[in-house]
C-alpha cells in the first residue's frame, strides 16, 4: 500500500506571534513582558515574538521581515540543496561556508522596515549573505506565523536563483521525502516560465541524492538515455544506468569506508564480469568540474 504524502508539519506549528496576536488571546502588556523575562517568549523584532526553541533560520528570516524561502526553507525541511554561500560559482566552492539567508518579503514592504537578521535594532543594509525574494503580500502574511513559505513557493524561488538541473534536484528531494506529490508538479510548472515545464515534468522522486538528479538532468540534456535507481540482477540498485551499459555512481560528500567501501568494490567486480562499465564521481566533481565528468562518461560509452 502506498504511503500518504508527508504533511508539512513545520507550517502547521505556529512559532511566531505579533503583539496583536497575543492580545487577541487575552494577553496583557504586563503578561507579555513577564513572558519575555521568564523565557516563555523570545523577542524577534519590534512587535514580533517566537516560542523558545524555534528554528534559528526561521527566527532570522522573521527578524528580517518575512519568512524563509528557497534554500533556507529547504534546509529547514531537511531537503537536499545545492551550495548557496557567498563567493560560490559553478567553477569553485566558496571560501566560507555561511549559507545565504533567503527571505520571502511582501512586495509592499519598504526597505526601511527590513531589519538585520542578527540585530533587530539595525536596518538590513547591504548584506550579501541575505537574499530577498519579493513575493505576494497575502502569501507572506500567511507564512510568517510559521516562519516558512509553502513548498511550491519555496521551489519557485529556488528556480529563480539556480540553473534548472540544480533546482530540479531540490524538486526531486521534495518528492523523495514526500513534501511534494507528483500530482503537485503541474501547479509548480504554473508558477514558472513556460520553458521550464519540461524540466519540472522530468522530476523523479526515486533519486536518493540531489547530485544524482544533477547528473541525470545534464546527461539527459546531452541526449543520453539515463535511468535512475536502476535494479541490475546480481549487482543490485545503482544510482544511474546510462544507455543501458554504463553504471554511474555518485558518492556524495561523504567518504565510504569499512563495510560500505567493501560492498561498493564487490559490486564493481560483479559489474565488470557482467560487462558493465562503472564510473564513480564525487559531489565536488559533479558541481564544479562537470566538463570533465561529461567527457569521462562519453569516453566510457565509446569504449563500452
């Protein structure tokens, strides 16, 4: 029996309140001050409060004046995200690892109302580690009590700042973790430019890491037939099967050691006896040295 799609519990929990919200629940100014003093409430920005233990990413987004979106929202939901840090490029990783804070802000908000994510007494100013996504005021207003935008808005904003293959990887991750259903894909396409509809339609929740999706998308764009999570007798499930004869495995950021390392090499031996070629690539190679990866795949297919 198929499991139901995962509900977005983060949006179902209210982490943030305004002074007006609290007064509507019968709280007086004195009670609010006492709650702040006792730690039952945490001040976020003038007129806004958070419950103790609220996610720090969401607190910073609400402090700016909106709600977390794009990479920041995906990170809170536990999804795969591409690197999104200051100084990053498609040729090299950034020298620092502080992620950009991506915040959905109502189009009607004046910049004077935006605050620094780390100090609400200061205006936002020019911070390259904060990315603003000007959005529908009603959506932002509805999202702020949870501190995070809906999944479709999050994905739309990822597409706005990432190339298609990396944005698709976040879509695949949302499908894999059941924050998104295949039936939701047309609604996502409707939020994006028409030329991205085929990209969204190619989403596949079988991918177990975003790097697999990036490789699948780029090799498919090169005209190759790519099957994700293919099951091969005697070998088991492989990350990608290219043109029915080349196995591509992506090891991600972590090193495989111990039993996992031995199992990978056993599978490689079985694949070689079955006349499959096997190529293994790292997260860094896929994201920052793609031309070399593609050239290796094409050469392997010619030799196979």
